[in-house]
């Protein structure tokens, strides 16, 4: 079972940027990877995902154009660049690994991901 460790969260002001990182204990190159977030009292929701081949990414409508997911398979690391942050982006952010190897698309359901990190808190407040 792979271990995923997120980092890069913090407290920022509206309009600021943050870059989250997710380091895998083993190779991630055969798997799609995703970022999810969970705000207090809300369901965990899909934020962004990237296919194993690094050729396609998908985003939630709420972050489209502001967030960018990327991966460096040589470093077993996935990133989430978050720009123009808003208070409604406040949440615990989790990275996750697809349960399937070499999947054809980017899964957007939590049920498709079999490995999860512990999360990193992002707080956007004036």
C-alpha cells in the first residue's frame, strides 16, 4: 500500500497563491492522481485530477482557471498550484491515488481512489 503525504498548506489572504505537494512512498507513474477537499460540515469533493500519462487533467468548475494539477513521476510527486484563492477554498486538501493502473480517464469519484493521504489544511481569510 502506497503512503501519500501532503504538504504546503497554510493560512493565506484572498487572492494569494499556494502550491500543495503530494509525495508517494512508491511509484505513482501508473496511476491517475487526484486532489480532493473537505470543508467543515461538507462532503469531500473532487478538486482536480491528472491521468497517469500526464496528458490530461480535469477540474471542478469551482477551481477551473485558478488551480493547476501537475505531476513529476520521477519524483513520485503530484502538485496542486492554487492561484487567486478565495475564502470558499478553505478546506482540508487530500491527495489520492486511483485504484486502477493505466486507467483511460481521470476519475472524479471518491470511490475510484484507493489510497489517500492525511490531508493538509488550507485557510483563506482576510
